[in-house]
């Protein structure tokens, strides 16, 4: 009788399929984002929100709101350890491999760090990385926008 090897199981992922992390795109949003109505009182079709932008992203261990100094719109010091820093391309695209775990994502701005997503437990832009697979996200930098 043939002994079955681990690699013979089609349901079990192989090492090359074990990569995981975050990929996505960053957009800059500014100005009036209020819905506009046409002359016939119908809401105009929404345009794409924001324009792709080049940014540095800082990925920290999962960060609670109490572990970062928040100013008017930007964060100052972040107390949790920095895990990775990555640059987007000119179109705002990024892809970063990470080990399984929970992380917080910030964009680097001229006067601090930006994040505008929070979970119900007040963790800042939380992202969970599973053993294999990629989280796809869209980051909107909108502290110069009005809604």
C-alpha cells in the first residue's frame, strides 16, 4: 500500500501558496464631497472618489486609539511597534507581505500620520492577516474633504 505524502493532498495548500499580506490602492480626497443635484432635481451620478496618490504607508502592530496621540486630523506618536513601511507607486498601488496577525495601517502625511477607519473596539484601521491570502483594501486620505 502506497504511503500518502502531505503534498499529495489537493486540499492542503502548498508552500508557494502560503504568501499573505495586504494589497490595495491609496486615494487623495479633498474639497466638497456633498451630493450634487441636476436641474431636474435628480442626484448626479457619483464620480470616482479621490485620485490615486503616492504615499508611504506605516504598518504597526494592532494599535488602540489610546496608543496614539491624536491631533485635529492626524496622529502624532504611535506607541505600538512599527512592523513594515512601504511606498506606493505613482498610482497609489501597494502590496506588502506580512505574517499572520492583526495590524494597523497609517499613511505618512507632512504633519503626522493619518487613518480614518476604526473598529467597534476603537482599534485604528485594523487589518487581520490569515495564514494565507491577501486582504485587498482601499485607503481614502480625506482630511481635506467636506462631506
